C-alpha cells in the first residue's frame, strides 16, 4: 500500500505542504456553492500579479476580514471599511483589489436575483466539468475560449479583476475544468480517463 507521499501529483505542488494539501483536497473539485464560488472569484482576483501560495497563506485572514465572503455584507462596505481593510496586514493591501471585492459583491447580488451564481458560472463549460488530458504542466493554457467568454460576461455584468487568465485559474480551482496532469492520481479521481 502506497503512502500519501508516494502518490504522483502535479509538479506545481511539490515544494510546499500548503500547496500539496490544496492540490489534494480542493483544486479541481467541482464546486457549486454560490458563496464559495464568490470567495474563489475574489481570491483569484486578489492573486493577480502574485503567486497563488501568497493568497492561500492569507485565506483565513481574508475570511475574517471580509465577513466570511458574505456578498450581502461586502456589498455594503463604505470607504471607511475599505480604509480599515487597507490597514490589515493579513490580506493583500491593494486599494483596487479591495474596492473590486465590493464592486463584485454588488454585481453578484444583481446576478443572483434571477439565478444561482453557480448556474451563471457553470454555463461557460456546459454545466459539467471539462475533462482535459495534459501530459505536462507546460501544455496547460493560461486562458481558453471558455475563460474568455466568462471574462467578457463577468465584465459586462459589472465584475472587476476578472480577466481571461484569472477566469481560467478560477475554472481550474473550482473544478470547471480538470487540469490535473494525466499521471496525477487526482486526475482519475476527478473523472479523467
């Protein structure tokens, strides 16, 4: 019987226990919970220009600072709250990214008046995980036709920090695409063949 350490994984997670845990338990797992999807969208936007591990290390601080990513509360943040957040060393203190979370919460509330956020987002992959079959990390694209379409619609609907590359990283994280490499043990566990 092989140990957890002996399992073959995507190479991007080898150098960090936090990355490995994220890879093994979360990355690529189909996510349909509206508030969790909103959380990932905000965190992917916060990550822009930085490494994902920076965000992972700060995720619990983000949950505390941003009212557990409750869009109804975040949508009401005023300039005073934004100023307070910009003093919080536990998050990425970028004014545009913090203000974007408020704008995105407001856009989220408009969208979810007529449909679930999950349905709104999953439409870009035909409401089911797209199973890719990459042999190497270098084959995985930074953006796709689907992430471009998602980005365009999100921007049209008032979201910010949702470029095609951010959208593709979001799609990977939330299981809209299975981008575990072909020989990663999670590939088949998440439906790849």
